[in-house]
């Protein structure tokens, strides 16, 4: 968990203080890259989004009002950049396998459990990638970034009711599509760790 | 679908605001459909946030790029989209200029001289070269008034070209008149 950015630092950065700018980047970079990565699913795309986000944020620092969180301001810019990309091109249904993070095997889990989990997660990402841009952003901000509905509303610039509607529909759609995807694939053979040959 | 399945579905709609009750957890353990739904929800909660950590080498490179890049002011939304209506308006104006009948060069319809004579009949004779003739048309110069003098002085500049034009009219009339006379007979 990174520390919140102080508005004093933002003010100094707006005045051209390069040390303050560096401090802003240091404090916010990991979270912002995580957001961009979860939305784009590709590290190079995440890099581009993050760089563009800082460039735009630094250009508008002087006009920024010290209300809310600076991180929220960055998230808003980054999310809008991602939304622009999604609107420009159809979202890719395929998710690179290497971006589905492998989980550590819990003591009570079997290899088959882990494989099931991997298949489930891949199906979920595939279903998420089929969503329309705004609900997709909403569900990723909610689950992947643990943002509240209020914060999502501020980031996407929509009322709270709209966020809740998007989330409700997106969750149902993802569960439905993921289940259909899983049903269409053959299930992994169940094998306990102790049964390994 | 039984009541517990419905309750579970309702809980899923509100998840993860509400904790799963013991009764619904026990139901999910025994109901295959609800268990699958719960597993998907758990996977969304645990799997979507995973796999987005920035490794140190990538972080250092990206940090350098960010701090070296110039600040970039976002394009004003109105300007960004204003090209579309402007382009449409320009296309409409261009289409009007190219295809509108007013802009086409007007070619006066010409009638054969004999047909023209049939329509107009014999033209009155006006001898512009001899103003003393009794049937000559009165001109501004014959009027004697300050305004007439002024007009005469002004029209004096056009006397030459006007005479040429009237001469041309005489020639045309001479060509038409005999045919008009024939037509009367």
C-alpha cells in the first residue's frame, strides 16, 4: 500500500519543482501501472498508458483543485485513455495465457483444483474482455482495483446509479459467459497431489 | 429452481457487499449450479486483481521515460470533434457550388430568326444615326433640364459603344424584317 500524495507536493510540482514531480511518480507509479495493466492485459500497453497519463497530469497540475485524491485524478486520466483505446478497436477476445497469474497451491488443493482455477480465471478474463467499454472498466475498477462505487462514478464521470447498473449487468454477463466457456471446454482430469505417478 | 437457489442468486447480485450467510453457504455446497456460480465469483474476487506487479527493471525504465517526457496538454474535446461537422459543412457547400443550377453558365436559348419574326411581328424602325427623323426615339439629350444635361454628359462616355450596339441591332432588324413582311402577307 503506497502513501497518499500530499497536495503540497502537487502544488510544488505544478510550480516546476522537479523533485516534487519525481516524488509524485515514485508514490503513484505502482498503483497506476497495476490499474493500466489490469485493464490492458499487456505490459507494453500499460507502459504507454501510464506515460501518457503522467504527461497529461503534469500539463494540468496548475489548474488542479485540491479536492479528492491525486491518485483518483491519475486513475481518471488513465481509465479514460484505456476507454478511448477500447472504443477505437474491438476488444480482443483472446487473453494471453502468460497474463493469467498462476496461484500458489494451497495445502488443501490438488493439482486439478489449481488447473480448474486457472481455467476458470482464463474464462473470466475472456468474458470480461467481451464486455462493452464502460461496464468493463467498472468491473475492473471494482474487482481489480477495489474501488468503491462512488469512486468509480467519479473516475468514469457517471452517477452512482449508473455504476451500480453497469456492475450488476457486467457481473451477470461475466458469470454467464464464463460458465458457457467452461462448459464448452473439456474439464481437466482430477488428480490429487499424492496420486502423482 | 428452489427458494434457496433464488436467495443465492439474489445474494450474488449484491456480492460482495453482503457476507454469505451460513444457510446459503451450506446450500452452495450441496447445489452444483450455485457452487459453480460461487466459484466464479470467488475467482473474480481473487483472480482479477492478481498478476499486475511492476518488476524493478521495467519500473526503472518507465520512470525514466515519464520524467524525461514533456508535459502534454490534452486536446480540447470540442476541438477534437469539431472537424467532423466542419468537414460535413464544407462538403455540402462544395456540392452546392458544383451542382447547383444557378452556378452553371447560363446559355441563352436561341431561336431561328424566322420563328422570332413570327412571334414578335415587325419591329418599329428606330434610326439611331439620324435624330432629326420624326420617328426617331427621343433621347435624354433632347430633353432640356439640369438633370438631363447631367445625364447627357454622363452618357457621352458611352456614346461610341452605344452606337456600335445600335448598329448591330439595326443589322439584326434588317435580317428579320423581310421575313416578317412575308409572314404578314
